[in-house]
C-alpha cells in the first residue's frame, strides 16, 4: 500500500488529478482509491485530495493517512496549510513553485531536512493548457520522482483518461506532463 | 433504442457513478429527481446518459424531493420501472411519500447517499437519514463501498419488482466515503446486467384500462390494520426468500457473494464489531490485523437492514462473548438502533454475549483504524470479564472530555 495526499485549491483539479491517476493505476491491475475532503468548499478554498494504491483490494475507508508522497499544487499552500500533517520520516514532497528548491525551503523552514522536489506546475500549465490547472503536470513530476510508471506508458494511459476532451486539450496536457517530468528536481 | 455503453471489466467509479451506471443498465422508464449533496451526481450522471442517447426512459425534473417521490409513485402505479436518488434533508422531505410508496406496494428503487441531518447544517456522511427511514416499510440494502452500490442496485430492482415482493427498496451508501471515493468496480456488460434484472412485469398497472385499479384509497378502522398487517407479513415472510434467491443468482452470474449479514471470521471469535456502511470494510481490515496478533476478533456487517435478519444475525453471533454495536446516528435520548436490535435478536437466543454500544462518525467524523482497535480492545476486556467493563454507550471521536452514558 502506498498513499498520496494532494494539497490544492478547489478548482485547480486535484480531484481530477487524483481520479486520473487512479484510472491509470487501475489499468495496470492494481487497486486504487481516490477521494477528497470537500465540505462546502468554494472555488479557491484550500482542500486536500487523496490516493491509495495497493496490490490487494483496499478496504480501508478511514480518511486518516500518513502519506508516502505529499503533492502541493498551489504555491501559497506551503505557507497556509498544515501540509506536513501526519508525515512519515521518509515522506517525499513535490511542491509547485516558481522559486528554486533552496528558496522554497528558505521560505518555509518546516521543509528543512525533508526530501523536497520543486517544479513550476503553474507556469507549465499556463504555457501548455493555457489555464491555471496544475494537476496533470504534477502527475508528470510524480512519475519522475516515484518511478511508478515509465513516462511513455503513463502519457499513453493519460491520453485514454482524457479521451473525452478535444485533441488540442489532450495534446496540451500530455505536453505539460512531459515538461514537468523533465523539469522537476 | 438506447445505445449500449462499452465498459471496461474494471471501471474506476465512485459510489455515485456506480449507482448511476446500474440505473442506466436497468433501463428505467421514469426517473423523477431533485438534486441534493452528496447524491446529486447519481441523477446528474443519469441525466447525462439520457441526453447522450444511452437511455430510452423519461427523466423528470421536479421542484422538491416530495415531488420527486410523488412522481415516482405516479409512474410506478401507472406501470413502469422507476427509481430516484436523494440524501439527508431531501430524504426528510420525502418521508411522507415513502410511506405512500410502500403502502401502495410500488417497487420503486431509491438510492440514499447517507448524510447527516441539520441542524447544524452538514453535507457529510452519517446514517441519520437511513435511520429515519427504517420504519417506512421499504426494503433497505446497505453498501460498504462502490462495488456494493453497483451490485446492490442490480439486486434491488430484481427483488423489489418480484411479484411475491412488490415493495420499494433503498440502497444505502455512505455520503462522500463511498459516494465520492473512486475505486475499481467490476462491471457487468449492459446486456448481462439488464438480463439479470429482467424485463419489468407490471402488476395492476393503472394504465391497463382493461383492468381498472385504484391506488391510495382511504381505509379507516375497518380495513387499515389488515392492509398494514399484510404488508408486514410479506416483509417478515416473503421478502427474504426472494432476496436469497436473487443473492444466489447474482453469485452465479458474477461470483460475488452477498448474504443478509456479512460474517467475517465470527465462527471462532470472542469479540464482534457490528457495523454498517464503510465502517464494515475498515473494521474487517482491523480485525485481520488483530488476528495476526492472535486476537480472536471478527466483524458482522448488516447487509439487509429491513427486513431485519434476526435469526441470521443471532446465528452469526452464536459463539461470541462480546459484541460492540456501532451506530452512526445520534439516538436522541436512547441507545443506538443497532444496540437495540442486537439486544433484541440475542435476548432469546442460547448465547448471551456482553453487548455495548458506540455512537460515532456524526457529520462525517472519521472512523479510524486506531478507534476501531480501541473498540475491539473494549470488547476483549468485556469478553474476559463476562460483563461490561465500560459504560453501555460511549461516544467515539467527539472532542472534549470523554462522553459516556448508561
């Protein structure tokens, strides 16, 4: 079993990202969960989304989680959200920011000594998709850091997940995934 | 003719989508619905399927849940296959019409995505609405996850519409914890699902002008009791054999086995947790972990809430020494429903375990693995002592000083 927590703002696509990842994982024969805490959250409100991935059927429905990966897709949330809650010793952080890793850690001392990766999903999303929806680039970064799947396999799978959208949007998302995969460090 | 949808063998669906897809596969004649969180996507998805040509039936948008169930009653009396979905305050508003539906013996399917009842307003999952419906004369099926929500919809249509039953049925799933959690769901093809449910066979349809029928008549002291007694008689004697038959047919079709109660390692267990909804799944996970430590614990999940499976439940608990009953609804000045029903089921049985109750998870408060371990530990202490070592009613997961009663 491994677990992922997403920190996002409502409207940035964390739920769609978590569900997209779940769809890809499911096609490889593994078991998945994707869920979120909504409340009556409005667009822009801080929220969290979650994935569980396992070789066995997942019957744990508790919301509590000590995740292996914490994905932060809004740059400001490292300053306002309790994003290190229930972390493990070896939890990996992938953070969206236009700053480099050193400056990100300097701006949030809680990150010192942790395994931190930084990628500017927001700029990538703006340059490719044309909207501030940093969910798919974050998945590209996750593929790089976690080594879950080969990037070419993952992109092929995401084309299928996104099949309902016009070709232009699919292409932009795949481009965003690749760029984040290449740029995260 | 509706288009068929090609489904993967395993689709990543949340509980709402699972219910919507089963409803689509049932090819319902009329869905009258009014949206409310967290059940909104059930009818939203369904309306999308209809707009995209996957459904031939009618979708009626109405002005309230009272109207939604009233529309369902009219359409069912007219002679059609009928279903809808609701939650919480919507369910509250439907209550009057729920009794009309069951009293008129109309096999309507209602997906209830369980949510807390205001005040204070809360959109998250607990079982308050489900508990409110338990005397309404409906059959109530209980899903622990999205797979169950899909399977039990297919099962419910076939049970409710059987001419030996002719009663409406609810499928309950936990708001958000099931309804908005995407997971892998094993699917049936459209043809297999439809053939499992079968064609709708009307009975005393109002639109059959050759055989005029009246629905919803007035019966005073002269006949009212006889009608209610007959309905109760059918719930007590005729429904369960049909449910068993359909569970068996479903297992033959899919390999997935359902029973009135889910018996998870109870046969040699000293301690049982009795629960409903997602908590059954999580409790099974915890029980398995404790088994590895050599602790003799098990779980009983209540799959069919109404008709209440007294004998099956007493049989499943016939060897345990302690039972912990988990109620996800504020009992309002008494013990929880499960505590009450379990005591009732066990009192005249040969086994008399120590029975304690827990109120938990109101308004979506998390039921964690750690809490469940603590409850099993209480049960083990009770089993060893042969009497309650805690108050009979404990509140789990509420902030502030520990809250106990009785």
